[in-house]
C-alpha cells in the first residue's frame, strides 16, 4: 500500500466505502425487502407494511443497516417515530461502519429527526463510532461540516466533558475544525465557552499548533492532518484565501488560545520553583554550616600562637583550607543567587533565564562537591589518603564531564532557538544573487 493510500485508509470520514454516496443518498443493497424500500423512500404506507410483516422489523441489509438507519439517513421523521416506538433499542444498532442511526443522521445533517432519536435513547448521542479512531458524534458533525446538527447536540447536552471529548488520537472538535479551516464551526465552538481552547492531542499539540505552519512534516500523522485539510477544501469547493489562516489565528487568540510551548502549566512551574527554592536554601544552609564549623573543628582557647574559635584546618592544612574556603564561598554565594532569582519573579519561560538558572545550579553543586572533597581529605588518616586521592580524582573527572555535557546541551539549544528567531525576523531577501549575464560577442564580422 502506497503512502497516499495509507493516508486515505486512516481518514475514514471520506465517503469511499461508506453506505452512502457522495450526494448523501442511501446506497441500495441487493437484499432489501419491502420495509427497507419503504423506510428509505419514506413510503406513507410504511406502518401498514410493518404491521403486516412484523418479523422483518429487525432485518439488516448487506451493509448491516437497520430500518432506522435508512429512515434517519433520509430524514423521514414519521418513520423514525414509528420505529423508535416499536424498537427503541434500535437507536444503538451499528452498521458496517460502526455508526448508529443518530451518527448517520449527523453525517447527513438530518436535523429533523434529532428530537425523535434523542428522546428514544439519549445514550445514542454518547456512543462512539465503533471502528477507526472511535470518534464521538461531535467529531462526525465537524468532519462532515454539519454545524446545525452540532448546535443541536451541544444545546441538548450541556456538558463540558461532552464538548471536550476526544477521539483515539486525542483530538477535540476544535482540533478538527481548525485542521479543516471551518471558520463558522470554530466561531461557534469558541462562543459556547465550554471548550478547552488549549487542549492537547496525543501528539501534545493544541489547535493553534495545527493552525500554524509546522517546521517539519516528517511524521505520518502530520501528513494525515495536511491531507485532512485538503479534503475539507475540496468538499467546500473553494481554496482557502491567503488571509484565512491569519483570521483564524486572530479569532483563536481572542479566546486565549496558544501553542503547546506557550501553555506551560503555571502549577507545574510553581511546583518546580518551590522545589528549586528548597534545594537552594538547603545548599546555602550546608555551605554556611561548613563555613562556621570547618572540618577538624576550631581551637577552644588561645594557646601556641592561635586564638579560640579559629579553624584548626587553617593551621594544619593551610593550602587545603584556602581551596576549601573558596569552593565553599562560591557554593554559598551561588545558592543565594539562585534563591534571589527564584523569589524575584523572573519570567522563566524565557530561555535565557532558564539557562542562567541551570548554569548557577551547576556551579553551586560543583562547588559543594569540591568542598566535600577537601573536607574528606582533611579528616582522613594519612595511611588512607592515597586510595582516597584516586577515588576523588575519578569522581572529579566524572562529575566535571557530566556538568559540562549538561551546560553544553542547554547552550546549544538556547543558541539554536535564538538563531532561528533571529533568522525569522531578519530573512535574507536574496541569499544567492544571480550574476549579471555577460553581453554576447558580436558573431557578425565587420
């Protein structure tokens, strides 16, 4: 199966293979009986035929369609009313495509039979399509561009959960309406105020992500969405204007719609901020405690050239004490800087501030690691120092490598994003200027 055929197979909302042709007419099957003919054509003698042939009321055609499917597809209210009284459970019957009669009425836009079907069995509106992407009836209304039927459904079932229901790909009706550039449906869905404009599908994309041009089309799902747009455009019989996308974007923005990157959960950010603040306070406390009570303790009195309260390490290991003091001070100041950044309200959605925070935290943790190494070297007996020095050497190399990798990754990401934004704002109008053609020599001799 080729690429295009595979995409067509996934888009099961198209009419190919359905029990209805491109004009919405019911496709007649070879095994129809008299009741099938009457239900499809709206015969006024349907009730008489039904009374004379009661055993045929449950008969299905080769497409697994019931009598109620045929009557609903053609909008015959009287026949729908008769059938729902005789067989109310028929409202949940499925045809070959997994559609119940209310689904069929929605795809055909038969608003006249809505009340009868919903009154007979409201569960039919909640049932999903029993194949493919398992869409709800709301998804079918959007895919077939049936706004009047969609209004009836959302007016009858005033539920936020129902309005925001998703198919198996995680798409809401707003995702589909934006993908199909169905402006009128988008306006209505936004106006009802129960839809989540920033809901994300299975690929973590909002409706705004689908609207804005993607940087890459590598995934097969994105190709399906693109083909989905083309199918809608062909179905509407017109090509989208150049300003249509911008008009839809303005409309979505007016209802606070955003891309997935713009919708970082403030609660998540708050939790991360609180966690980082706790870690930074803990590191500052450790650094302060190590500074006032260095390893080896302090002199208790003024004897032998020292004074009480001075660090023993400064006299016994003067070189290590200097390194210990420097690394501990750097860790303490870096921790205080992190706390200051976190409580100052700096907008951490900006990439540069996130990079600053990562760099400072790496510096803090690295400084505390060196402080630990110097402290352990002081309190370790002389006969164990050779083994200790080897262990510390390996740990320093590993830790430095990990820290360098983390900083390098964040730096590359930040630089790449900055360059992309800069190139977008400052495009080169003529990156490859063509050289002026040289004048051809005169081939005619004088």
